[in-house]
C-alpha cells in the first residue's frame, strides 16, 4: 500500500472566535497565528452573524502571511446551519447586507434569518456550506444544491464521536443523492486544545448554570480546536481535505480591497471634493469675518486644508457639513463633534470647522 | 420471681406472685420479706409512672381527642362522640381493654355518663359500663365510702356516724354534710351524679415520642427483645394515630450495663404508623445480628412526624395494595441487606460512563425519563474498569482484541477532580464477546463494559 | 421427567420472547410466567441480557416492576434505556453476602410485588432450586435464573432450561428442558449489534485501513 509522507494541505473553513460571544474561546489573532504555525493553507473566520473579528484577524493574517477568508456562520429560523464564505468584494458586500438584515430584525444580541434571505445571496458569488448537526435533512441539502449550484458543499465535522464512521457514511449517501461535494470542516471554537476549560466555562455562563450542571450541553471532548494536519489526515478521507484547499483557492477577498466610498451627490458636477470644500470654507469665512479675514486665520485654514488633502478626508468634512445643514434646516439642535470640530491643536475649534459654521464657539488658536 | 415497688420503706404495690404469698400494699418491707424471701424491690419512680400514664393517654387519643389525666394512675377518655364510629360502648371498651393490655399494663375499666362517676366506678368490684344516669346512681350507691372520701378525717367521721356506703351518705341532709365535712365531698358527689359539670384539662398528645422500658432480666438474644419493643411500638402507633401522623424513621436504643447504648435507626420507604410494620422491620434488622452486650433496657424514640391520613380500606383496590406490598418488600430487603443494597437506576447527563448512571431511591416517583442521547453503550458496566494485558501494543483478552469501532474520545470532568481522557473502542475477542474498552493517554488499556 | 412426543403444548401464560424463532419452540409461545426458567451460559456477559431484553422492555414500558438480583456486573442504565427499558420500574438488589441471595429471591417472589425477577447464582442446591420454583409458581412472575454452563450436568426443577452461546452475529440457543415437546436442534437468533456499519467479513479490510488509533496527546 502506498503511504504518502507529505502532510496534506488544509484550510479551516468553519471557525469561531470570541467575537461569537460565549461560544468562541480564542481571540482572532490567536487563531490566525496558530493556523499559520500549523501550516494551514488558509483560515476562514466565520463568527456567528458577524464580521466583528475580521479586522483583527486581517491584521494578524498580514503579519503571519496567512491567507484569511472572511465568512459567517448563521442558523436559520428553520434550524438549518450554514457557513457563508466571501470569494470577492461583491460576495462580501452581500454577506454584510445579510448580517445587517438579520441583526436589525431581532433584539440586540440576536438575529433572525430565513432561508429566503440566504437564497437572495445566490448570485453574489458567496459560497455556502451546510453544517448538519446530529441528523441530516436531505431536503435542506437539496435546497442548497439548487440555490447555490457549484457554490455549495456539505461540511463534515469529525470529532471522535461515538459513530463517526456511520456519520460519514450517511453524509456520503446524501451527498451522492443530491450531488453535493463533501468538505472537511472543524467547527473550531478555540485555537488550542488547552482552551477547553475556558470554552466549557463560557457555555456555563451562557446557560446560567454551574459547569457541573451543564451535562450534555458541554462538548464531550476537546477536539474542536485547530488540529494538526497529521491528525486530520488520520481522521478524514484525503479528498475531503483536498476540497478545503480548493475552496480556499476561490476565496480571494481581502479587507485591503476596501476603502471609504462616499456618496457622489455631496459634490456638484464639475467640482472635486477638494475644490468644493475650499469654496464652502471661503464662503463661510466671508460670512464670519465680514470686515475681512485676519491673516492668521487664512494661514491656519490653508494649513488645515493641506492636511485634509493629504489624508483625503474632504468627503468626511463634506458629509458632516451636509448633516449639520440638514439638521439646521429642520431646526434640530446639533453640534459637530470629533476631529472636524477640534482639529486645531486640541484647544479651541478648527478654523475650517468654524468656517463651515459647525461650531457655535470659535476661538482661534494662538 | 416476685416483684414489689417500695416507697418510704413500705410496699407501695406488688405483683400477683407476691400477692399470692401474702404481700400487701402498705406492708412494711421486713414483713414483706418474711412472707416472700425472694422478693425483688424497685424504688418507686413517680416520673416513670407519669411517663407511662402519658403514654397510655397518648394511645387513648386515637379514640377521642378528649382525654385527661387523673394522676397518679388514672386516665379518663370522653368517648361519647366516638361510640358510633367504634361500634358501641362494649366494642370500644373491649378494644381499649385489649390495647392497654398489649401496652403491658393491667387496668380497671369503667364507663359512666359522668367523668367522676366513671372514675369512682373503677373502685367497684365488678367492671361497670353504664350508659344512663339511673344505673350510674345505683352503682355509685353500692360503692364503699372509701372510694369517695378524699381524706382520712372525713372517713373516720363518717364511719363514726355509721355511714359506710355512698348510699348512706346520700341519705344524709346536704347542709349538714357540707357543714361538717366541707363542700368538697358534696361537690364530688354532685359531679359523679352528673348534677354538676366537671371541667377537665385535656391531655395534648406530644409531638414526639420517647418511651423506655426496663427489662426484668438481662436479655442476650436479639429476638427476645422484640416482645418488649412491641409494647413500645404499640404506644408509638397510638400516638401517631392520635396525631393523624406517620414517621419515616425511628430510633431504638438498647441500654447495656457497662457499654455505651446501641443505637439502631430504622428507616421506612414510605411514611407509616403501623406497629406491625415497625416490628417486622426491627425483626429483620435484628435477625442474625449478635448483641454487643446483654440488654437491660430498651428505648424507642421518634420525632419528625409527617401528616398521614387514615387508611382508606380497599378504595383503590389492588393498585394500592400492590404499591404497599412493594414498599414493604423494599423495606424488608433494606433492613436485612442494608440500605445501599437495594435501589433503582437512573440516568445522569454526564459524559463519564461511570457517572452516566445514578442510584435512584425506590420510593421516588420521578417524571418520565428524559431522552439523553448516548453513543452505543454496553449493557454491562465493569466497575471498576479492569486493566488489560498488552502484547505489542494490542490489548489481550483470551487472545488479541480486534477493534470494530472507535475511537470515541471522551474528555470530561475537569471541574470536579475526576477528569478522564479516554479513547473508547468496541472490540471483539476470539470467543466473540463484544467488549467496550478504552485507552488512556499514557497507554494503558482497560475493559469497561460488555455488550451482552 | 417429561416425555417428548405427542403431548399437547401446555397452556401457561407466556411472554413473547421477541424472537419468533424461539417463540415457536417454546410451550405457550414465550417465556413462562409463574415458573422458574434457567439460562446457562459459558461466561457471564455472554449474551444473556440480549436474550431477555424484549420482555423486560415490554414489562417496564407497561409500568410493571422488574428486579435484578445479584447481577455479575452493573447493569448500565444508558444502555438499558436505549434498549427500551423504563428505568423507573427497575430495582437492583445486590446483597453483600452470597447466602442472602436466595433469601432475597424468595422474599421478592413471596411479596408478589414485581413481574420479573432476574437472578444470578453460581452454586445452588436442588432443594434450594425447588423452593425457588415453588415461590415462582406462587408469584406469577417471570423468573430467570442465570447459571454457569457446568449446571447442565445436574438436574433442576426449572420448568424451562436453555443453553446459550454467543456467536459472531447472534445467539445460539439450545433448549435443554421444557414442558412439552422440544426440538433437539440449536436455534440461531439474530440480535442487533452496535456495530451495524461493519460486518465480520470485511474485518480484515477494516484493520488494514484503520490501524489502532494514535494515543491522545498528553
């Protein structure tokens, strides 16, 4: 029998950080660093209906040189559990919108999504993994296969349970019947096996019971961690591991691709944000200093406008201006706060800011 | 063996044996010994007498709540309201007579329409159970004057006048009697005849039970104790009946001369008050056990009464008897084999196999079993797990074991000091038995169950 | 001594065994109640529980009590529950001393308070078996006594005696004695084994693919 001595490639596609409150027991950075240390091809961070950990994971992944996939785990009204992965900017946007939709519908801390909501993702290049728990509903698998053709898998999580072999057999049958491929996924809740006690404690807190009274609500062992590839090779058939890398290959979205995109309506045709800001500031200053603008003020305004131009913050000021103007027209009391109002060495208000009429107090820095 | 109670160097009371030898109450001790050389004496213990009296009174409370004491040796029970329930005066009197005898006392019984009348009639020669006033008057008239007289002085006075019976007394003019002898005598008479009411303080049965009995001779065999204990248990039953209560446990204390007392706690599967049941349990507990030392006194204590209604005979038919029979069986088994030897089984949501089950007390009638999902589990658990031999890394049991399923990894219990980290396998040996075995991280193999 | 042959099957109230093959061979069509049944096995844990599970599940589910007396190991509650036994109606009696086992059995039967008694006893004398049989008769319960295989050498007043052996995929039952005509042949009964995904013929293949797993990391 031919034994391969090379460790198989593996990408973990189902992983929760502690941004999934009271379920994940590790920081996103720790997960990323560990995955890198284990030689994973990629790690997907899939917190529950949230991208909250994405930024930290992104920064850590850049430091470690590990490809990071963004995604989310959601449990639908009918009980179906899915992992959605972003392949590109569009998928990321669609998944974000889905998260927002779900969160808005429910009380703070919860979310509510239906199969139809997820179905709307279908054309957006998002990938979907069905995560069956305990029993598989062939109808769910069929639905997924129909809505996400070519973009759907059944996730197989093997954690040394009492009937792993039978479970795998059953999943194979269903996959064959509905023509969905299988992929290995870890349902990872912590980066190291030794975080197990913390993870149990989180469960106890979530249920409001002492750990000793949680019974079967705890996991029976500590397998839901980022496992060594050697171990995974023993537990999973090689094609399921290979499939994780195939999926990771398709997910090329990185947060670096994002930048601020302001609405175009803020700036009239023919103007740039910079020129428009300069014009508005000039108007405001003229109104403030009818007898003539002091030299000191002019110099300050120039300095600040240069700074703003360097950082590209024009749209931000314009946005705030737009909001304040709206409020004033409606008679709503408002005060511009933050960097717009106090950008002049921290004492007093910014010249540009006052020029725009944003603060009631104007005291120019000496 | 004849016995007498002594007080102030005189015989206060003696038993039939001594009486037959001529000993009488009031006799000096020297005279008594002359008549009965083997006479055994005990000092009079008024406190013990009072306790015994209260014990009888408590037992009587099962017939009526209106029981009062007539110290030093009398108890009065107002049973008018109970006559119908207990089948009439004669039947009731028979029950009382038998019951008091079973408690170990001999008594003179009388019944009358008035309390004082009944009391006086106990001094009559024959037992009287009278239900109407005229019969009462007749019976009272026949009484000797000693019964009524409260003081020697009055008796002497009356006898000097020639009044030897109550009838004669009744013949005397009232005013004269009152003037000569004081109002007390007339008052007694009036009360006895039912002319005047007699307020009495009713006895309240206590909320716990403690009664002791000194044995006439030291007892060396446990079974012989049962006779004495039976009396105490009957008393206990009476009290519980009176209070409409039952108990779940009681304490038997055996007093030894030189050793500390032996304490035996008997527990019941369900609350009860039947003396027969208590005695059965005691018999089982004592059977086959040798006593630490000869016993000279026994004591029974019980507190913590719980409400227990009377038996409704046969209302629920067989089902109720069936449950009763089951509880009795469990009690009997536990009394002989120990409480730990008999119990039920229950599930426990714990991943550690040795803790996935629990003992259930058999009285417990729990809700339906929750559906707890476990992997395939063996019908027999080998406790404690048995270490297996290993050859070349393969565990052995009548030959090398072949793994058919697994590993099922169970790592649990870090929170209570009984943490396990095991990989379980279903293995089969050459004689085809299916075994449940596990391996530990250090490498040892253990047998934990049999699928058969 | 019973003469086999053309005697009519005797009508005793019987509990279906759960194995139709066995039911057909037993007088009354099942386990006799109110009589002593002996089951002899080569080793404890050799399949005897699997044989008697069906009536136990049936009885407990119907609210009837069963008593286990002096079993060789602990009956494991999760497995019993999975097999359909309602644990609320199960009582376990484990006397600390061997000589009390038979006393306890008699007490249980005399009380007529349970519907099945399972009893394990290594050495029993004929006279004691006789008493047990009498008590069983009075109790109308299902009484099953499990003894080692050597007991086939001695006679017994039990109404039914079976010899049981465990095989690769089931149980081999041979009727030693029963009230009525009996077949000499062994009956092969199939039982549900937990390893349903695997059969013995592919055992070798399984071994090759799946060597003994690696130890848990420390």
